[in-house]
C-alpha cells in the first residue's frame, strides 16, 4: 500500500485559534476574542456586559442577550489574543511544516481582517497583504494552500449590526468577502473550502445550541 502520487499531505490551523494579533493592523474582534481558555473538563465561555451593568457569560456560538455588549475584563485570560503568534511568526512556522515534508497547508482567512466592519466599512488592505504573504511563503516551500473561508469567526461588528446568521444580509456580506479572497489570491490559491464543519453545532447541547445549528444549516 502507498499513497497516490498527488495525495495532499499536510496540516491544518485556523486564524482565530492560531494567529493572535487580534486587534492589529485594522483587524476587528471576533466572538472568541472575548472568550476564556476553558478548562480540561469544561468548554470555554464568552464574556460580556449586560445592559444593566452586570457581567454575563455564555457558550461559544450563543447569541448576546438583548442590549448586552462584548467587553474585556481584567480577571479573564484571553488566550486567542496571542494564540501561537502565527501572525508575526508565520515564516518560521511554515518553514517548520516544510521540514516535516508537508505538500499542503490548510488555514483560514479571517473575515475580520478582510472586512473588519462589514462591506460598508471597506476592505482592510493590511489584512489582504498578510494572507498574500502567507500564501507566497507556502508556495516558496512547494506547499499548496488549501484555504477555508469561514470557521466561526465573523466580525463581532456583523453580529452587533445585523444579528449574525439569523439575518439574510449575512449572505451578501459573506459573498463579498469570498469575492475579495478569490480575486486577490487567484494566482496563489486554487483550493477553497467555504464553511468549516457546518454540522458541528448539532453536537452542542441545550435549546440555544440547537436553534443556532438549525439557523446555520438553513443558510
């Protein structure tokens, strides 16, 4: 038994988990930027401030209560703010992956780096150039980028402005984001994935999780 000649051998990361630089070079926050690291026995919580000034927390993928806002608290450790610092160390990281003999590399393009404040806020050129440099670095080592467009990291701006995926305006917002990626990176990327693990939300317990899952699958 042997792998086919064109078998894609590689690894995978995602922007929200690994990049860090959560508010650098024009990027806006995503939901997990307000999340704690979780524990060995429990999933992470997303922290916010209620309209009445009291603190609250919810599971990832849940929706903010009416009038609440995402807020950073001094007593919460926000591991996503740094991740593995891929944003600043991508050249070293890609070189290490190349040493492992990888021929492909899967990562995500953070929606919040490309359109930090929706289509109406315009394209963030610094974000566009960051991913161009990442993909060029991959090509330098003979690694074929396999790029995912969405992995649970739409800008918080879109949730606060449109209510997230329950609003059909998100279809337009996502289509414009995808269009920018396809046009900007057409010479570097020819393998695209749209939504990562769209069925994963079906595995979350509780009424709210099931409602979100149905909304995601509907869209």
